[in-house]
């Protein structure tokens, strides 16, 4: 008994579906990871700012320095720091 074309087509379709599913799951995992990092930094900032209000100026300076570095590395125009 030999493989019939529908079996081969089903196998290829299944492989393509699995690849698409893996790609989508990886994209979703990356998005969740990015959100987790953002939430962690937000929580850290809130703790720092509530326990040591004088850190606000230092945080602002660090953010401005980060934006300048990012602009230098990626060539993005500097935006006015708020």
C-alpha cells in the first residue's frame, strides 16, 4: 500500500499549521514577556518613588539619558522629555 496524495497533503497541511501555531505562540509569549517587564518596572518605580521622593529627579535624569542614548543608537529623533 502506498501513500495516497490526500495523506501527503494532510501531512503537509498539518506541518504548516503546526509551524503557524508555533509562530503565533512565540509572538504571544514575547508580548506577555514585554508586558510583564513593563509592569515590573512600574511597580519598582512606584515603590521607589513612594519610599524616597527625592529619587524623582534622579529617575527623570536617567530617563532623559536613556532617551539620548536610544536616539544615538537607533538614530531616532530626540523627543522633548516630559
